[in-house]
């Protein structure tokens, strides 16, 4: 649910989706704890209008969301470069090679990913492994859901 909402909000407010989220989510009847979790994925990031997101991830789920948000973009880009276009056959070694290449998926901040691993108390390899495994395990279900979503217009 969060990712679908976030995708729509990013299209409407590409630079400020974390800033407009509280109002939009509140108007939609979403609880304050969920609003905090959603907004915390942008913690410490300065957006195009010059505002730095100050909603700090506190709970483990918020920290995982913060850490994985940038990383899922990088893993998704790496998957698209593969003949299979999939994460299911991607190895950690291949992901680490893409991660180390600063020109690859340059919009995915390695500093933010590393900060996220630090917040969780994890080594970077642990974050890369767990995120890659989670994406591979859910890839088919997400593809099915996205296909249904796109049919709805």
C-alpha cells in the first residue's frame, strides 16, 4: 500500500512528496504513527525546494523503510540491466559491483543507504542481502499487483 501511495504522490509532487504526505495522509484518515513512518523514509534528505526532511525514523520498521527506500531503486535498476530483468537470479556479488559503481543508478544515494544500515546496526552486506532476498521473494506478487493496478487506469 505505501509503495503505491508513494508512487502516486511522487508523480504529483516529485520533489516534495515527504512534505505533502502528512496533510494528504491525514485527510485520508491515516493514523499519526503510520504518517510518521511514511515521512521518516526521507529523513535528513534535502528536497528540491531546499527543505530538509526532519522526521527521524525511530522504530525498527521505520529504519528498515529508510534504509531500503534508496536501495530498492538501485536493486530495481540492476535487475533491469540483467537479461532476465529479475532480482530472482541476482547474486550479492553482482549487486555489490553495481553498488560500487558510482555512475550506476547515480540518483540512488549510497550515503543514505549506508546511513540506513548504520541506523539498523547492520553491516552494509546484511542490508544488501536482506533487501535483495525480500525483493526476489516478492517479485512475482508485486508484478501481479502492478498489472492489476495498471488495468484500473
